[in-house]
C-alpha cells in the first residue's frame, strides 16, 4: 500500500470514470450482479444477471426472490440508494473450470500435433542431410575422374601435336631426300641401290610415324568416349542433386510452419541451409560453361 500511495503521489492526478462509464461497464462487461434489499426484494440486476434469470428487467425489479441457484451472497452491508442492501454475484467457478478444461484439452492436442510435426521435420531433415552427404561424395568422385580425364586429354593433345610436328618434319625431310635422290640418280647410277635403301628406311620411318599418329587418335577417341560417359554421369548427378534440393526445400517449408511452435526446428533448418549452400558451391564447379570450354579445346 505504501508503494502504491507513493506512486499515486508522484503521478499526475487523473480524473476518475464518469457515472455513465461505470454503469456501462457494470451492464456490459461484468458478470451477473444482483442487489437485494433487507427483505430480499430485487432492486437491481445487470444484463448478465437478467440473461441468467431468463427474464426482462421489468419482470424482476421490485419482486421478492428466494434462493437463487446461480448466484451467491457476497455482502449484506451494501449502501444502495441510501439504504442497506445485499450484493449477490454470479457463481462462475464451474464455468471457469470447464473453460480451463477445454483450454487444457486443446493445448494437449496442439502439443501432440507439434510433436508429430517435429518428428516429421527431424526425419525429413536427417534424410535430406544424408542424401546431401551422399551427393557430396559422389560429386567429389566425379570431380576427381574429370580432373584425371582432363589431364589425360591434355597429354594426348600434346602427343598429337608432337606427332603432327614429327610428321611435317618427316615429310619435309622426305621431299628433300627425294630431291637429293633424283639429283644423285642423274649424277651417278651406281648410287641407286644405296639411295633406294635410304628411301625404304624413310618410308618405314614414315609408316611408323603414321602408326603412332593412328594410335594417338585412337587413344584420343577413347578418352572422348570416357569424357562423354562422365558428362552423362554428371548430368544424372545434377538431377539427383536437384531432387535432394527439392526435398530440402520441402523440409524448409515444414520447418517454417513449425518454427513458431518448436525452437529446435530452427536449428535443423539452419543445418539444411548450410548443406544447401555447400551443394550450390560444389555445383558451381560443374556448370555447362566448363563443358563448353573442354569441347572448344578439343
């Protein structure tokens, strides 16, 4: 009381409610109220009390009443219009207990539904996380295979360039030797056999070079076929990653619905977002631009 009096003293004075406001509050927002005189004659009943009695105000005012089932006596010393009267209020304990029971039953149902949603969200998040880990391992394996094939292609391309350079050099040398042979044939017929043997050696060397070029081209075609197979596997992996992303998105939606009810679902959603970000970072390494670059190089 001292704290209240101190606060009231410090606060500025506020005018109290008017008589009309008090009567409106008593009529519309307060449970059943009945005022009886000393002889149990009903002097006042608000709207809530009239609704419980099931009668109009004119039917009950000035009527002597006996025991009221739904009302209980609060005080016998109430000053009402200059006389000592009795105050009776509506017995609302049972109604409040029923309302609390209904609220408790509804709360239990909400908790059961929340537990079901939480279990579903946890299962979905765990499945999505497992699939994301599986896709991550598969993508790492595909990345290693692609790197190996790219290095193999670079090696084959270098060997092909070397073979072409050797082929051009051999052709130029062969032309030079043929010219020299023709000139030497005109100059000396005795050296024909020697020149013929040299031509045979050059032709054999040329044939060997052609064979090496053929083998290099065969290796190149085989590597291209392996690269095509790897690309198909990567395309399938992208489809599986997309399915996993769709499932993750569904899990996020379920987590967002349960977010206002369960704080643990928020932590699972953050883990799913982190996994999705890692998958997107990995997928950026396997864009169609990288494949176009390899095909342009080939």
